[in-house]
C-alpha cells in the first residue's frame, strides 16, 4: 500500500506540514533548512511516497480522477447514486470513470487494477456482489481510498455509506400492517445481500406479529421488471383460484414492483382496492407508475453525494480507513397510491 | 447524398497505411512487423529495418504500444455519454457492453450531463489514458466545436445518434424522419387529425422530430392542428407540462392524440392524464419514442417507436473495434443507419366519436 504524508513525516522526524510544504512545492513562509529537505526527500523516496499531485502529473492531467465500480449501471437506484456522486465531484474539478461490473466480482477487480494504473485518486464501489467479499478485500489491499455504497448495516473491509434494509423493511411492513393487512407476501431478489436481508427481516416481522405460517410466503425473482412480471402472472393465476389470496405484497425493489403492477393490471387485479403493493428504493419513475407507487426511499442521490464527500475528505486529509466512520442513511416511508386497507 | 467534408478528415494520427507507403511495402507486412505477428513467410532484415525506421520517423503509435504504456493487456474503450440516466442511452451502453465482453475490452464511461466542455475534458483524459477508441453517445446542443476537437485528437471514434447526416466521424444512426413518419402514420390511420407534439428542443433529435411532425401535418392538410409543446424529456417536467395541457383540455382546447418524442416524456404525460381522469386510449392516444425497457410495463403499455438501442450499441462497438484492429481510416468507413420500427401496444386507439367512414381509408 502506498505511503502517506504522515508516514514520511514519521520516518523523517518532522511534522506533516513540513513534509507537505516540501513535497507539494509550497515553501512560502518560514524557510526550510536544506538538511531537513534532504531528509524528507530521502524518506519519501525510500517509502515510495506518491502524492496525488505526482499521480496527476503521471496522468498528464490537472484534474483529479475518481473511479466508480457499479454493480449494474442499468439499475435505476444505482443511477440515482451515480447522479449524487456526479453532483459532488462537479464542483471540485474531479472527473469520474465508471466501470460496469455486471454482477461479476472478477470484473470489479479488473476495473480496480485499471483505475490503479490510471492513477485514480480514489474508488467508490456501488452495490454488493454475490461472492464479492474476496474481490472487495483485494480492492481494499490495492487502494487506500476506497468507499462502498450499499445497504448493509454491518461494517466491512471498507468504510461506506449504507442504506438500512432492516429499518426500511420495518417501515414498509408497519405501513401494511397498520392498514390492516395480515396476509402479506414478500417478493425479493436473492442474488443480492440486500434482497436476502430484506426477505429475512420480512419473515421475522411476520413471526414477531404472530402471523400463522400459512400467511408467510416469500417469492424470489431477478429484480428487473420482466422476470417480476412473469412471476406476477403465475402468482396472480394461483391467487385467482385461492379462497383467501394475500392482500398485500412487499416487493424489495421498485423495479420488481413495476413488473408486478403490470401483471396485476393484466390479470384484472385492482391496485390498491384488491391488492396493495409497496416497493423499495423510490426510483425516479416511482411517482409515475399507475397507480403511483408507495415505497421506501433510500435517497440514492443523497447516498451518492455523501459517499463522494466522504471519499474526497479521506483523500484531502489522507485519512486512514479505520479513522473513517460509516454513515447510515435513514430510509423513509413514501406513501403514494398503491397501498390501501385490505378489501373487507 | 454527397458526403460533407469533415473537419476530422485531417488525420489525427499515423496509420499502418502511412508507414507502408513510406517504407514501400504492403500494409500486411507492416502489420506483421509492428504487431509481432511474423508467422508464415519470413521477413527480410532490411525490410524490417526500413519499416521500423519509417514507423519511428512518422511517430506511429500502435495499439499494442498504447497497451504497454497503460500497463494493461486489456484494451480500453472510452465512452462519452450525454446523460447516463437516460434509459435509451442505458440500452445503448448495454449493447456496447455485450459487444466488448467477449473481446477482453474494458469500458471507461464519462457522463457529460449535456455540457459540451465536459465532453472535451473526457476526451483529453481518454487520450492520456491511451484509449484505443472512443464512442460518443447522443447529440449535445452547441457541441459541434467539441466534436471537432475530439475528431482531431482521435483517429478511432464513432458516434451514436439519431441523425441521418454524416458528422465529423462515422456513426450508427437511427432515422428520426422514418421514425416520426411511422408514428404519425399510425395515429393518422387510426383516424386522428388533432395531434399535438411534445418534444425536447435541447437535442437535435428532438428538434428534427418536431420538424418532421410539422411537415407531416402540413402535407396532410392538417396544418391548422399543429401544436408543439417543449419540455425537458425527463418524466417529471413532462408530467408538469401534461398537467398544463390537460387543464387546457378542460377549457375545450382538445386534441385526440399526442406524439411524444421520447418515452420518458410519454410516461410523464400518461401519469398527468391518469391524475386528470382522462382515460388512455379511450379518450386520448399517446405514442412515445425509443422503446425503453420500462414502457412494456406502463399502464396501459406504451405504443412507441423502437430504435433498438441495444442493437445500436452493439453495432457501434463492433464498428469501432473493426476500425482499431484493421487500422481503418475513418473516411473509409460508412455510416450505418438503422431503420426504426413501430411497436403497437395499448396506449393508442381510434379517437373518440370517430366516424367509421373516416377509417376505411
């Protein structure tokens, strides 16, 4: 791992400020003694210190560079996060390079290496990858300034900005429960940690509320609208034959909810009169579905802004990962028109 | 159509062909020597020396050298996207991704956010990162000078837009003239005469589709029905515009159909109609443009013009890879124009109170 100003200062026995003045060519004010300068330069060379300014020189660009590795650039929630990152870096003369990991950890690692070779100042990883912990470890070893944006609540190898799936699921379930729903099913994507976590929290919520086993049912699907729509067609076919169909669905992503809404429309199931559907994420299109979607907002733009701010702070102050606190963004319930009391 | 002279026809860098001419040998020979593929017939030492001297004198910079400079065996494509939150552009990115995945290429993506100066900044960074080639997605208002600079800096550059006229570099184009014709024919054949157009004038595609709409209406003797509403093409501003349009409906200023020049705008209009209690398509038909992934799931599912974004992305990436691998001069590469298709779903129908004889055609 590359050395920091602090390491050089310790090795040379001088203050960080002195090292910074020498290495960054800002030697106004009190003059620096020649032997101090020599000692600092020797320490920097020995520790292979590589300041950002040098990286910029190598890159041949005065702008700074942030690498972003996204699980899926076509995921509308991740697009919100990207917009937030973009907003923060635009004011700061940073540029973004974006790599699409397409759910594959080995591609994430390959992008990490390319960012390293391009002398990126820092890296943001958006979204969990199945089996991706080893990949994240590897990225963490290569890069000092690395931030994750996911919805885990437990701390990992890198500091990050997290959504809170536990709290978010509680908000969604309490909303449905308070409306009077008792037969609630869950539709989630088990490829992602967030999907699995939300399904687990759903089941626990139902059990904690003494729901009978028959009322607890989880379906899994890829979270995109098409597979969710196909699942919805099969589900609503079954429900039509059931004397006591469920009255509400907790969909763990808005894209899934959108596929289910379409299937309900086709099957002649009226939302929310016969069936309530609540999503998760509050993607840009959620206010424009028919009916407009009740959901749990993760404020993706805010998560992106916060993550970029956190990373820039780490870079500016050469902060160690261990000295950086995770930030958990509180989810919020957004009630629109896809949820209502169950039919009597 | 005569090819307009492009600013970028001044060559950005030295090609294998230049080296071959200078050394007086074939391109194949130069390629075998410079790319270290010397199987088959042996190459004479004096030929090799002549080629290496010519390459060095001309400052030839092969892709392999670029990869060496970058320290990576993978190749690198830079993508400059007008707006990476635009669902149509996301389809294009998916297509590019599909094309390169099999071929050990990686993508670097720059988000321009409609600003020409940001496009130039990314282009310079791609150049310094020794990108093998660049794809530019989408037109940007006022960006022609930026594109000229790009074309001067990079030999291997491909555009993806929906223009039909050639620009500074070759491209994959969708045909907005044909697309608008398809949309308007569909509405006209259903019996609609009072058709309004909702479009985004920030983009050349938006402006071109407005022109085509107006011409269509004039040619069909419906010039008095022409009404164009301008909005940013994102869903939220289109929704707000829809609320204003439907308020005018209540005052008797009716139309029976809307041609929205993007699906994202159409989705906003459908929501505004839903909230205003206007049933679609019974009272009002809406047709979109792009066939983005989500419009199969709108209620009702949206009738639209498919530009096959995934296909456009795939073809553009293949064109670019072909240019870089065969060292093609961009003047020798033809544009690829894709024909859009009409996708009829459930947001369009006959106008209310349409007379059957009007429809028999």
